[in-house]
């Protein structure tokens, strides 16, 4: 049973379409990620759902109710912004309580709910601080608490982790996912970071040039890209034109091929047809650049011991599982 | 190296102090003269007294001029606040493209020299249905245009610093109407920028002479016009007036700087 349904949604500025014919549905409690490069229309789509930007055509149904004619105040949607958008003149407690104040919730119950939600984001001891006295990660947790306190039907997260450093980002994404699952909150998350999308989502909608090009769970998106864009955006796929693919595999390949770097095996062999042309250590993975049959490939190998490291110029034999070859449009 | 650095520091410090003393000297002279019982043929005054200040602050004409200046400046700034704040909000939130046009418009009061624009205003408002020359209202309107660039720029910078659009969007999604969001979220964050702009504009307008003298003159004598008219009276009283005026503006400027420092 779908809780959110988007039907033929369009957004145009004059003759320019930001997105067109967007359609999807989300079940209650699902965590959906809109993933795509900058300018693909994902943030505009989120703003349209929030009511902050008008739509040109189409419908947005939330629990059966059409949101399009409703003002943002009437949609019962919570949103977290990349810039936090905390009110600088208010303390953490006042920021979080703002939505309840607008709903005219009595002081006593409002205080309880604010305390509860601040505890949920582990900021209960920061209630009397002002936003400028908090770190970026803390600000984003306050923003999350502020959007949760009104118990919205749908939570929208617009690149909430983009302005944070890597360590805090990792911690916060785990925390967001945990809270979302605890509360069973239907969530739409926007990001351009594939790692965030793959680790957090129940399903991912991959967007490009105002269209959803592929949707599915992380495994499906990662292992079965439907086209060259999907293969290029998710992971570090080797994308080969049909000519290169035919030369590499020694047989006719009618379409372009996508091969995951970790799906290619390397074996040291002085008579092998491949040659290591470069390598870089990525921690637990060694990334090789290999040239075989005039085709350049990227190959990821697990870094098990120093003995595994092949020097540049080493001749190697390539082993590719036929099942890992993806034909793409 | 450290010796060279000390010598450099000493040189810079000396230059700054000498400049400071040069600028302070006329003011110190005026202050001393305003406190002197008499000071004519001697290096130092013959005695010190507060009688000139007492005389000045008990003179009705001075107090009236002071009050008129206050009235005109406060009126102009109230008008500026009431008109510019909503205008800036609308431009920044709804029509950000108009900001470029506004930046040109607010420079116009500076494009025409005050004497020239005063002549134009005299012709325009000297007679006819809008005859306002000689009344405080023309001065208020004129001061509004003079204060416009200061006010507009200060508040506009403040608005850009607070990410107006995101704050408004967040407030809307939390259930606030546009008016509630503007009053509860935006306005409190503009308070300091607005106060600084008001105080600096006030200091500037309080000392304005050209428009006051040409547009209203003695018909509505403001402080600067009074000072000009009193130039032939005793220098002690004039000195007390200048020092009083300077002290008043100094307190206002200090207040503006203090509020600006408190900004986060």
C-alpha cells in the first residue's frame, strides 16, 4: 500500500524543464533516497513535495490527500535543510519548540515533547545554547529534532550531511537511519553521495537530467545498472564501448559493457595479455590500472598482504566472470 | 630581527599617536575654551568653569533647536524604517533580481550635490499643492533620502547573512505564516543591523547643515542652523555647543560600535 504517490509531476521555468513525468510511490515507513548529480532536479523535486516551490503539472498524494493545492504549513511535512536553517535568535530548545508554538500546543506538553526529541538526538544537555555555540553536526541534529517534534507524516532531508566532515557525516547518517527506523517515519532523502544512498536507503531513485533513470534497492542499483549513466554514477564501473569490449573479450559484443572493478580477477602471469600501468592504495583495497588488448581498465583487489601488490609493468592474466558483464544502453 | 621589529612597532605607534594628537588638538582646545572663565592673552585659561554649559543648556532657543533636530532626525529614521524594512524583505524574498536596480537607486541621493538638489526641492515644494519649504516635513523627507543608502546597505547585508530564504522556508514548514515568520524569525535577527544603521544615520543627519539651512533656515531652526546663527556670539558658548554636540554624537557612535561588536 503506497503512502506517498507522485504522478506525472512536472516543473518548468519557461521553456526549461527541471524535471518531467516524475512518478513513483513510497510505502509507509520507507527510507527513499533521491540520488543524482548536481542540477539533476532532485532538490527541486523535494521542494515541490514540501510546497516551497510550485509544480507545473502532476499530483502529489500523501496518505490519499492531494498536496499540490495546499500551502507548506498545511502539508504536515518536516524538512531538514543543508544549511540547517536554525533560527539564530533562538536557543536550541526554542528552535525545537517553534513548530509546537505554531500549533499552539500547551507549554507543559510542548516542553515534554521538546525534551523527548532532544534526548533522541542526544542534545538534551545543549537545550539552552544558541546555534552559533554549536558545531555543524550538532546544528544538523537540532534541525532534525525540530522537524521531528511536530510528528510530521513525511520527513524530507535535503542533503543534510553535505556540509559536515567525513567522520561526523558517517556518525550522523547512522543516527538518522536509526531514528527513522525507531519512529517508522516515511523519509525522502536527497543526496549526490552514492555511499550515503547505498548505506542508508531501503530504495534509491537515481535521477539524471530531470528523470528517474533507475530505481531499486542498493544491491540492484549497484550490481545491475540499466545504462551508462547509472554505471558511471554508482561505483567505479569500467565502461567499454562495443568495439573495446569485443577486443577485450575476443568475441563480438553488440552493446556497451559495464564491468565492476572488483569483478575482475588478476593473476601474475609473464605470458598474460594484461600489464599493470599504475596502482594506488585505498586502504583495504588496491586499485590497479591495467591495460589489456589496448583497453584501459580499473581493477580493485582486496589488500590482504604486501605480497599481493603487483609492481607497475607486471604482466597479468585477467579473469572476468561472465555473469558480471553488464550490457548497458 | 626582534630589535628591528621593535623599532618598526615603535615607529608605527609614534605615527598613530602623532596623528591622533593632531586630530585631538582642536577638539581639546575647544573643550578647554568651553570650560575657560576667560582665555585671551595667556597660554592657559585664567580659570575653569561650567557656566557656559549651564548658560547654553538653560537657553530656550538652544533647547528648541536641539529638540527640532531630534524630531526631524527621529521622524526621518522612523519613516526610513517603516518603508525600507518591508521593501527589503520583499526584494530579498520575492524579487531578488530587483536588488541590482535598488543598488543603483539608493546611490542617487549621492549623485547630486546637496546644494543642487536643495535648489530643485525649493522649486518643487516652494509653492503649489505641496508647499512644504520652511516646515520640518520637507526636511524629514529629504533626510529620508539621505539615510536611504546607509539603511538599505546595512539591512541588506544583514539579510544576506541570515540566509533569509532558508529561514522563511523552515518557518513555513513548521506552520508559521509569512507574517509570523517575518516577525518571529527574520526581524529579531535584523535588530542589531537595524540599530547600527539607525544610530549611524542619526549621527550623520544630526550634523546635517546644507539642507537644513536652505530648505527651512530660521523658520524651523535646527541645531546646525542655530550654531551657524550664533557664530557671532561669545566663543565660549559656541565651544560648549560644539562639545555638547560632539559628546552626543560620540555616545551614539559608541553605542553603534558596541552593538555591532555583539553581533554573531
